[in-house]
C-alpha cells in the first residue's frame, strides 16, 4: 500500500511538472556542457593568442576570456537548436492534426489523435508533447484553443506557430475550413524547411572552405614561427612587431565573425 501510494504521488508530481509551460529562454545546458564549452574555448583562445604573441600569461588570460565567451555562444546555440527541434515537432503535429481533421474529427479530438501519434515518435519529455498536454489541459479549464496556441507561439517565439495561431484565432468557431487552414499552414512550413535544407546543402561546401581559410593563416604562422629560424622574431620582440600582430589578430577576429554571420541564412 505504501509503495503504491508513493508511486501514485510520484506520478502525480510528474504529471504536474509536465503541465508547467516550458521556458524556451532558459538554458538547457548542463554543468558538464558549460565546462566542456569553457575548456574548448579556453584552449582555442590560448593557442591563437600564443601564435600571435608567444606570451604565456597573456595567452592564458585571453584563453579564459575566450572560454567564457564560448560558454555564452554555446548556450545560445543550444537554445537555437532546441527551437529548431521544436519547429520540426510542431510541423509533425500539424501534419498529424491535419490527417485527423480530414477524417472528420473536431480540432480537440484531432489534437488528442496527434498527441497519440507523436508519442510513438518522440520521447515522453519532448517539448511538443508537453505543449500538447498544456493546450488540452487549458481547454478543459475553459481556455480556447486559439488562446492556448497564441500562448505557445509567444513563449516559443516560433514565427510559424505565431502565424498558425493568428489564422486559427480568426476562423475558430466561424468556419468549417479549419482542416484546410491546418493543411495549408503545414504545407507552408514544409516548403520553408525544404528551401532551408537546400540552402544548407549548397552552403556546406562554402562553410568548409571558410573554415579552412580561417585555420590556414594560423597554421602558416605557427609553422613559420617554429621552423623559420628567427624569420618572425621581429614580430615577437619589437614594438612595431607587436602592433602588426595585434592588427593581424583583429583582422582574424573580424573575419571569423563575418564568416559566421554570412553563413547563417534566415528565411
């Protein structure tokens, strides 16, 4: 009896936790992820600064700064990856919902059917399943589906979800074309995702070339610095050489930032 009561209590707590709206602005990275990001950024910063200056204390300090910056960048990348994953899940939800509505099911029944289909694809703690549980729970608490969809769109920041919520709010209870609206929205998202995949495929080679072009100057400087028989000593021992090295480092940082900026295409 005690074990069953404990199990029931744990199940109730798990159910309540699932109904708490996810915070998509919060980091999902663990301490291990932060440590790994810091160490990789610290190592990269140390190597780059040492190639340009050959001063261990300066390189170490710069490495620590680079590690801290990389933790922030990795955190943002993790958030973006989560939202991209949620967008794909939202697309699958609309697809399943559209199929159910074409079979004659009302929107709520279609959502329940979609949740059952998605539960066979995604893990139980996936964002889309939590969102569907929240939407249906709010509907049972006298909150309209349009309001629940709008809240999901606001919290996630997904443009596709916002567009769908806006259109659904317009036709909710006023039109029999709800199934067509869902299908059209799903098709629009599918077209956008297909275009993005094509662009990403086309830019894969360009990204690889950019990475090679960014690494090669460091490799050349490192090789010449160690095997050049004093050819680059002036850069590391004279004031003018330090200025030149600093200018080269600034150009490298700007080039790295521009390469990342231009290789990120938004549709």
